[in-house]
C-alpha cells in the first residue's frame, strides 16, 4: 500500500471514531460510594399494644341515662301502693286480722274514734321503739301480756277524729313493722297480728340439716290413732297423714316442706271460729300440743290455699302404721 492510501485510511478511521463519540456522548462518571451510616434509615416500627379481652376500642360515647317520665312522687306512691296489705276475709281469726309477715311491706290498720285497736307482736319479741307520724291526733301506747317466754307486747292505737291518716313504725329485737293508719266514722279493727311463714321455713330447714330425729319423746306405737280425714285444696305441702296418741296430734308433711313456705295451723272451734295454736316442728312433722276435732292449714292470699283436717272415728285406720313406718 502506498503512503498516500495509508494516510487516507488513518484519517477515515479517526473521523469514524470521532463521529461515534459525538453520537453516544461521553461515558457517565462512576457514582461515589456513600457509607451505610450516612444513609437515611426509616423510623423503627413500634410494636402494637396488647388489648385485653373485653376492652373498648375507639372513641367512647357518653350516653345519658333515660330520664323518668313521671315525677319522683308518683313513683313513691306507686311503690307504696304495691307494698300495701289490706285486710282480707280469709285473714280473720275471730275479730283479729292475721297478716303474713313480709319485710318492707305496709300493713293497713283501720281505726275509729272512741275505740282502741290492739296490735299484737310475736310472743317473746322485745319492743325497741315506736314512732308515729301524727302524735297529736293519734294516741299510741304499749303494754304486755303473759310472762316469761309467753310474754307478748301489745301496741294500742286510737284516733281522736275520723278521716285521719298517718303511719306507724314498730321496731323490735327481731324485725320492723310498717303500718298505714286510717280512721273512719265507726269501722275499726279490734286487733291485728302476724303469722311468720319464713320463720317456720327456717325452722324446718334447720331440722332437716340436723338429720333424722324422733317425732316425739315417749311416743308409743300402740297409742297411735289414725282417725283424721284430710280435704280441701291440693298444694305441694298438703299433709300425707294425721294421727294422735291421745295427747298430741302429729301432722306429717311431704319431705319437700323445707323447700317452701310452711302453712300456719288454725284450730276450728265448735262455734266455727278459728284460733292459732301452738305446735312444734319435728323434721317434716307438726306436733300439736292438744287434740282437736277440726283444723285448717292456710297459706297465701288471693286466692288462699286451705287444707282441712277433720277427726273422724276413734279406731285406727288400716294401713296407718304401715304408711308411717314404711311397712
């Protein structure tokens, strides 16, 4: 090759390489390395707090309690009306109204000018205090009858005019009595007292917890007479059988008598009048300390459950002993 052709080839190669450099541009300088400690780290993520079961999450709304529509005095009147116990025909024993006692109940007493109404408490109960709302137009006093364990407190009430109302609170060592007094022109309650079904229930449960016990000391099988008929209503506590030994009457109740209220016992006299009698709880038995021809077990109000016990013949009924002792 000649020197001239070699020079042209060199120029051509130089021109071609120059054109490529213009077309693609110069190579980018390398990115400098930045130490990791200088780079920006994101903020650390905080662990979610533990939420206890039942906790309220989110904003809590303050809810205002519902406002009573009727005034407070109306609510008091309604509560007093529902708690008030009025005299009932079934609750009378002769001239005395017998109220079943219940805590916080109100008991109505009707009185009249010139007449005294006797409020008899439970025998053995000790009077602590008496408070009447109106001591100007009502005379209120207390006295007692009997002695020892038979001592009974009586609170006497008498209004000075008709059309009066007030209340009376009697406090004893056992309970509190709340009475609503109202005076009329002529109608007055001669006496009122209370039966205590809850006390009998507690005694029955205590007897069951103590375990089986003898019905009565000195009871002779040969003296038992099953000569009583049971009639009337059929409540769960209706007696299974009644018998006597010539001195005491024994009333056998179902075993579940300790699970409900125990009915008080009233003896019916020859004149048809009724009176409360003394009896003891022996397990699921009532032991009555006297003989009687007719008696009634009463419990509840409106309607009242009544079971009648009537003595029939003197000879023992067949199956009496077998039914009593499982033979």
